[in-house]
């Protein structure tokens, strides 16, 4: 067994998820995330999906931009829900191709970083040593750290230090092991 610390707003959801995301580039609006980071790829995927829907339904179209395709499909009687489903499917394909995964626990799209939870390994060999070490060392939210390996359980929460943020969000965990973060 090994001991680590991890900053988390909801440690139980993190443990259940079992993977870590990059900081930033996340939210519940997939379209906004993709527009910001992958706009050209997203536009091409949506145009391709809607063009295919037009061909499948015998809908004639002149331009293959999203707005023109949606207008042509609606004018030909294709339901908005079906069009929206095609757009959503195209967005999810682009998201997957770019490492975005929907995090059910947090209710948002996140950019996958690695399996295991991002953390900072401790030298401690016992729970008592881990608690003492976590209270005497300084840790940041970001930086070159470690990742948990295998099962993870909560030992406790850091409290009573001079660092208010650590007192609120820093957790001591026991895991099967840890490795350097990718």
C-alpha cells in the first residue's frame, strides 16, 4: 500500500470515476468547448453528418454549411429532433477524437489526462505517518505530480494547517501504489 494526497472538490466522485482530466477546457456545453478548441474540425464533422442526412432523405442542397443544410432539411419535413441528434452525434465523435469524455459525476465534458487520480505521493508507510507528512508538506493544485495505481480509499482530510485551501480541498488517500503522472 502507498499513501498520497489529492486536491478535490468531491473526492468520492473522483474515486468512482477513476481517471483524471486536464485542468481547464471543461464544461457542460460541448458545443462551446469544441467551438473554442476544435472549430474547423467540428464544422466539417457537422456538415458531413447533415449532408449525409440530406442524401439519405433525398433532400437537395446547394451549400454544405450547417445553416443551409438545416434549412434544407427542415424545408423538406425532416424533424428538428432528428437534425439535432445528427449534430449531437457529430459533436460527440469530435469530442472522442480529441480526448473529451463526459464525466457523469461532475455533469460536464472534460479532457482526459490519464487513468488513476492525479496526486502527490507521500513517503509515509503508515496512516499515522501519512497524516503527519500531509500536514507538514506544501502542495499545489497543479504541477508535476503522480497518479494513483489500483484501488483508492480515503484516509482523511487535511485540516488545521496554515493553508486554508489545503484545509478545504486536500485529501489523504491510500492506494495500491502510485507512478509519475504522464
